[in-house]
C-alpha cells in the first residue's frame, strides 16, 4: 500500500511537471434588451435576454467568433484551434455569460478575452438588428467584468494531482495487497501445513543469513535459529515416547527448501545433546552434506550398496562428538534402485543398532522417485517446508506420494521463516528468553 501510494504520487508529480502550464483569463458579459421604458417592456426584455443567453453561449465557442478574434489580434492560430481554448457558460436564471480563455501565455489569454468581449458585442448587434435603415438591435451585450492578467497557471494543478495520485496509488496498492494474499498459494500457516502434510509442525527455523552462507550453526550458539533446532530436537524425541523414531528421512517437496541444512544441523544438535548420530548423504544426484561439513566425498554410500567397500571403509567421524557421516560416493546411473534395494535395508538395520539416530538426507519427493522407495525403509519422514515458497498443492501432492507407498510422516518443519513472520505461538518466537546477567559483572549505564 505504501509503495502504491508513493508510485501514484510520483507519477502524478511527473505528469504534472511534464505538462505545459496554461493560464486562464475570464470576462463576464451582460445581455440586456434595448428600449425598455415601461415595466411590462422591461419584463419582456428580461425574458428575451434569458432566451438569448443559452444560444449566445454556443456562439461564443463557435468558429465564427474565433475567426473575428484571430483577424483582430493577428493570431497565428486557426479559428478551430482558438475555439478549443474558449469556454462559455450561462449563469442559471440570469442574463450573465462567463467566458474563460486558456492559453500557454498569460498575456495572450487576457488579450483574447478582451477581444472576445468587443467582437461578440458587435457580432450580436449584427445578428439581432432587423433589416431596415432605422432598425435597432433589440438585444445588447455589455462587458461587465473585464479580463484580468493571470498571475499563476490554472493547470496543471500539481498539488491536487499529487493528492489524487496518492489516493489512487493507495487504493491500487491496497487492492494489490489483498489480491496477493488471496492468490498466494504458498504455505505460511502452521495449521495449513499440518493439515496438508498429514503430520504436526514439529519445528520452526528462522531465516539466518549466516546459516545461509555457512550452513552450520556454531556449537552452543544462543541465536534464535540455534534454539529452533534445539526445540526441533526435543519435539522429535518425544513424538513417540514408547517407540521413538531412530531412522529418519529428511526430505522436501521440491528443491531449494533447506532440507540438507536441516538434516545437518539437526544431526549436530542431537550430537550436542550427547546422542550418537549417523548422517547418510542419500541424495545421490545432488549431494551436499559433506560439502556443508567440509568433509571428503569421494567414496561412500554407493560403494557400500554396490559391494565395492564396507561400512567401516567409508564412514567418517565429524568433530569430537558422536556424529558420523556417510558420503554419497560416486554418482550411479540408477539411484532409485540402489536406495530401495535390500542392501540399503541391511545398511539401515546395521546403523540402527549402532546409533541413537540415523538421519538420511534424501532427494525431494516430487521431482524424482528416489525418496519414495527409501521412505518405506525408515521409521518416518520429516518434511522441510520453506515458508512462503512451497505451495499448498505441492505439499498435498507430497503427502499423497508418501501415503501411497505407506510411509509415515513424522512432522513438518517450517524452514527459512522470516523473523517477523507470525507462524505460531507454540514456539514462543518473539520473546528473547536469555540467561540472567552475571551478578558479579560490572553494571553499565
């Protein structure tokens, strides 16, 4: 709305400045009857004058009078062009005529208005005088208010135009804002996300410029983004207290939804809490886990699945905690078949016994079929949903894909959420609940 108002005002200002200033000069004519001696004659003369006024208003804007004015002032204008600069209106229930002349020159506007008064009086006398030597015109036109020299242009009216432009721009901006909201099919509401995905919203991760460039949060960070991952970690562990999910596939509907960053930082958060975690780089087409963690990605999952290497040969420890990573390995020609194979099932079962959690960074569900076969081998799927980017149709289709293969949706994570967005009050965003200050620390004013 603000943008619309500014654009409207600036557009009106620009158009006003581009227009040629025009000056208006006015004169007033009085139409009266001649030879009115008695009261009856005066009344009849008044009626005659009123009858003439409407016709005279038409004559004042005609080419005949304009031609006379052009000849009188030797103007470099055609009669039709000059007639377009003249307006005349009859004052209701009177014998007065108001004439306005508009011209780019203030002096010429005044001269034309003066000439109109003179020439029109003569023109009316010619038209109204009957034939005959001693005939006298029954109607007379007198100039009662002579034209003045305009000191300021009558148009454009810049202030009025800017005000109108501001108002129109504001209305158009409001209409655009309403239309954008009504036509926006992206998911921004937690309730919509839960309903369309078939699982609860278990986390909200705020947009973080540092995370976008570094991809990992610093250990023991107190940022709101780090707290979001810790909240996700807690929610994930309590989804099912009796049988908590251990092998979790992290995926999304379409690319660029932040799924790999989510998988990496969730694993770091779990390891920070003392859990043993293994991350499998299961996106064999576009592996990103090892790149984000600064690790070697030459050999990995595809080598294990094809039998050219063992688990101990390719698994890499990360940091000094309980996090391990299995890289994607060489890109295979058949990723879907490998990820849904019995070898993959055996690998997952082996890692389940050795870890508290196994996270699989899987490809998006809609563009390729790789994740569909993998989803049935895990305990559940966590969907990364990018705030204001994933559409409702995409999320519904993703849910249908998982439901068709019998996979379980553990929950949805609203990812890359603008800090000012109001998503849900369940996570308390907007409230900075930090540590109490150290009582021994010196106070600052």
